[in-house]
C-alpha cells in the first residue's frame, strides 16, 4: 500500500510563491526530515484551469511514502520545522491532504 501527502497552494491575487526556494531548499529538507519512508516527491506549477482561465492552484506539492505511522512519527518530530519554513517561500496558506493511493 502506498500513501501520498498533497499540499495545494491556492492561486490568490496577492499571493507570492518562490519556486526556486521550494524546489531547492524546502522539498529537500522535507525529504531529509521524513527519511527513508519517502519514495518520491513532485512539484506542479499551475498554468491554467481546464476552461483556459486562471489555475486554481499556483503550486501542488506531493510526497509519496510507504507507511502512514512512520510519516506521523516523523511529522511529530519535525513538523514544526517543516511548517515553520513555509514563510520562506510563500505567503499563501496551504491546504494539506493525506491520501491512500488506490491506483
């Protein structure tokens, strides 16, 4: 069984997002703190909505992992540091969702 953590950053009028920082500093730090349980990370940059309008999210970050209990333990230990890094790359409040990957 595989699991995924999806973090979305809504595309707001006054939002700022530093993709270089997110890619080069934040996500490597997340991988390091969450450890060997992490199998993959991915960053998506919003382009347009399906109807050609403004994308709903400026960014979607995803972290795939093998064990929910290991992730919860790592987040208990390192969650404050990970969440505390958010102002370094954005002023947008992220939405966080844990998922079981079914296919």
